[in-house]
C-alpha cells in the first residue's frame, strides 16, 4: 500500500504543479476556461498556491502520513468545488477534467488511510 501511495502522490503532485503553473502564469488555455465559469482574475494566484500546497502535502505524506491524508482531503475538496462550479455554470464540457482529478485524488487518500 505504501508504494502505491508514493507513486500516486508523486504523479498527482506533478499534475497539481503543472495545473498551478497555468493558474499562476495565467496561461490563456487555462484562464479562459476559468473565466467562462465565473472565476475572477484575482483568484488565479490563490488557486495556484492551493494546488502547490496540496502537491507539497501529498509528498510530505510519504514521510509523515497524516500530512498526506490531510493534503489528499484538501485536494479532493478543491476539485469537488471545481466540479460544482462547472456544473452551476452549465459547463458540461469543462466538468470532466476536475472530476477525473477529484476521483484520482481519492486514491492517495484511501491508500494513506489504509497504510497508517
């Protein structure tokens, strides 16, 4: 279980860091979709920093599992909020990516809890 947690934590962390980079640098491919669902420009940096914190927490969970569990819970909740935002905005096309990331984020949470 521990090896599975580590692999998923690393992969998910890389995904989160790539996504955070797009938020922080205001990559038009990402910001246009966010603006379309009502995200304000002033939220891009905080949202990117939250993703970085989640990635670091997942990696810290490799050494101290409660950090990883807390980070995984935060990442699941973050992307649940993203899914809800897309649904409320009527963006059926854009809901897929945050939904998949949310579901992938459940795996390190479960593995972290089972390997305590």
